[in-house]
C-alpha cells in the first residue's frame, strides 16, 4: 500500500500563468501532487477555456522543483495511446525522474464535445493503459487491441530519452471500470463529489493493493469556518450542476452514496445554466454542502475531514481547492494541515 499523500486537483480552464503560479505555490507549501483535470469545451459556457493537460503538465514540470504532476485525467479514447506516451515523455523530461503520473479516464463530456460518444469504455481503457506502458518501457512493442493497436520499435541504447515507466492511473466511477483499474493500473481516481461512503465502495471494487485518489471539494480559512467553506460551496455548485447536465446515470451511485437526489440538485444546475457558477453557489445550502462531505472550514475541520477519508480507505487526497485567495489557502494547508499527515 502506498504512503498517504495530499495534493490538489487543478482544472485546466484558467489562464496558463495563473495555473503555473498556483503550481509554484503548491510546490513551496509541500503538497505532494498536482493533478491536471483536462477541462472540456463545455466550460466555455461559463466564461472559461479548455486547455490541454499534456501541454500544461510539461510547463509545470519546468516551473516547479519537487511537486509530482499527474494527468488527472486525459481521455483514453480521444488521443492514440502512442501519442499519449509521446506526450508523457515530454513531461518526464521537463519534470525529471519520479515526478509524473499518467492518468486516463473516459471523460464523457469530452466525448460529447467531439461527437465521439460510445458505450465501449472498458476496451479502449485497457488498450490505452497497456499501449502507453509498453511504449514507455522502451522495449519492442506490438499490440492488437479492439480499439487501439501499436507497432513500435525498441528504443536504441544510445537514445537520449528517459527510460522510466511512470505510474498509470485509471479514473473510474462505475464498478466495472473500478475493477479494471484494480486489475491493470497503479491507482484509481474517483470523481468530484466523492464522499467517504463512495471511498469504501471504491476500495471494495479495486482491492487493497493500489492507490485510491479521491477528488474532494475543498477550501480553508485560518479561523472562520463559514469563510472556510465558501470556496467549497462554489466548486460543489459547479460539479453538482455537471452531474445533472452531463453525466446522469454514470453519477447515480456517487450521488446515492452521498444521499443526494437529482431533484435536489436540479435548481443548482438551472442556476449554473442561467447565471453561472456564483448563481449555482447561492443554491448550495449548508445541508447540501454537508452531503458533499467537503474538506473545508478551519484547519481543524480540514484535518478531521481528511482523517475520515483516510479511515474509509483513501490513500491520496486530491483537494478541489476553490474560492478567494487560493495561494493563501494553499499556504494554510501546507502550514496547518499537511504536518498532521506526515510520518516521522
């Protein structure tokens, strides 16, 4: 079992300079990881722009010194896995040894944006993981899959290139995809609005041997609990709207285990559509936010929440950090929260 880690999930929908500045703040604060959730063009409706996780990751590798950078995630069925491996090499070179995690997911909304909707998700995922690993190994690799295939020669002994095969993670919500993650991946990533009951559900599906990274809405304030929950309320509103508008069905178990009904969050989705994320935030009541089980409030509130996730079987917290003064929030997490979870 891997050591317990705490990082941040960063949506790649903000200006590049802002994302790089946040990564540097995380590096300085002692965060273990930054996960780049590749934004999809759906966010254009809300004043934001989608940016490539692969490109941003390489730039972050050069902008930071010790932070591990993860693709969290790129879609397994929209880039050929050989191309994904080529992109991975760039990030490895930019960041240096041991600082990169390759993450694949289905990204249902992105499939909608590209008009490539499919019910075939397990096959493309298996192909993507096996091909990316095979290419990155540097060995002669030939593979014929149902969705993707590859024929790649061995890397010459004198080639100037990394030889490291990075950990490969699979993002999964449904039980069959989680079981596949447990079979073929080094880790399983859960979606936003993950709660401790969903962590236990995931751990049952993937088994005990792999890292379980959990995406949890989060924000913090040094002393004011309500202020500390404010950012989490905003990001929860955005993602609750997403569950209604884009991924109904796939998110049913996630919401059921949180005790949230579709009709309960429809007003949030309607507000998001009509007035944007701040309008959606206003529709997230304290009771609804509590059901999302955020890591939010004062430092002691955040420590208590992280302990609950860890006890449920999470081994890798991915804070979906949002709200005002995010660099100060990152500093507070680093100073007041992370030391409670460091061994030795």
